[in-house]
């Protein structure tokens, strides 16, 4: 099914017209999940993988075969990305760990503890070109038994961490956030965008994306608010080839220029959690939104994969 194309675009800035296709509608590719997240596109198989966290499963979709189960149980897998060798790196609420699936199907735990304490529930993850892996660790997966296993936080804070690509050492890179969530590097990797979705657990809490300077490729500095999302939250986001940020929001997908200007929106009939560019040409934006997976063709391609 497809929504009327013209009705799904909200233009907030003249630059948005060059990014969208007025005749391209919103496709609903699958529905029937509880809370979808973690979309990742596999170019090798032209396949979209995503999470249905409360149902403890990963789903798959491709143009020819449609939708099916990719892995169940998924250990309450949330965010996913691909590393430089095409392996899925996933955030597992159940294991409270960042885990890489090897080409032979075996799993390698990349991070489960920090300073001897268990992580909360890694949420989203990104791989930098130097092989380091950066991830957020809010407590959504231990708050209740809905998206993982209810438990107290051992660390007592929700932080952002970096896994060194060579040594595997885990270091804290941001410790001043309430609920760090989605994250993505700028095209030149000089900046790291990190969402804070603290509004979910505190009235008046943050619902914005912050931007940090990356220092020596391994540390963060600054962290001013880049964009405040309304309605809703920047649960997850990805960049296009021009460096624009396409982020989840309460009424759809919002697109921000690198200067922080809201360019426009793609309206989606369910609360959006995350997005990823995919398709053979990289010009299709896949959107996980509450119970469903949607997609829309854009006039812009996704950023080159790290
Ligand atoms: Mg998230």
C-alpha cells in the first residue's frame, strides 16, 4: 500500500525540494510488529534486516522474497550496523552487550562490561572508518521485561562508549547525557551526532541531537545541542551523501541540514524509531515505525558506508 505522494512531504526550507521526489509515495513493506528498530541494509544480498524488540526477533525483507524472520530469539536485539567487512554489529538488550555476527554465523562479544560492571543495554552503534565501534548504553532494555530483562543498572549512568578497533579496549566518550540513543558521524568523521531521548523518563527531559567534535579520532569535545526534535524523539538517524541528517520523530522522518536547519519532513502514520538508506542504488530510505517497516525513494543517496 502507498500513501498519496504529495501528502507525505512537508517543506520547511527550499533545499528540501532537491532531496525528495514529489511523485514517490510511502510504501508499507511489513506490519504486525510491536516495536521496530535497528534497520540495517545488507548490500551483498539486497536485503533489509530490522529488529522487533518486544517480540525478541530480527526480521528480513527483500524485494523478491518479501518479509520473514531472520533470527528468533534475537536476544532482544536493538540497533544494528555493518562493519567495514560487512558483518552485522548488533546491540543486544538481553545479553547487555555489543555483539558481532561473523561470516560463519558465530558471535563475538565486543563489549559487555565497563570497568568491571555490566553495561545497561546497548542501544545503537556505529563503526568509524578506523574500525573503532561507538555505541550508546541507555537503560531501556533493563527498565522492564518488555524489551529485555528487568535489572538494576550496575554502572548507574547512561553513557556513550568507544571500542578500540585494534585492542578492543572500551573507553567512555560521553558521560553527561540522560538517555543517549542514536548516533552517527559526519561525512568526514570530524563530528559525532548523538541523540538524547531523556524525555521518555523525565518530563522536560531532553529530546534533541547533540554534536561533538571528534578529537584525535578517539575522544569527544563540546556537545552543543544541534537540533531539538518535536514532536517526538531522535531515537535513530542516518546521513545522506550531502551530510544532511534524516532522523526519527513523532510524526515521521525529519531532515536537518548540517547547519542545523530543519529542511523538511516525510510524514509517517506511526511513530518512527530509526531509518537506514538502502536498495541497490542507496536511494531508498527504510523506516522502522512502531509496528511497521516503511520505505520511500529519495532524490538523494545515503552517505557512503563507513
Ligand atoms: Mg534507539
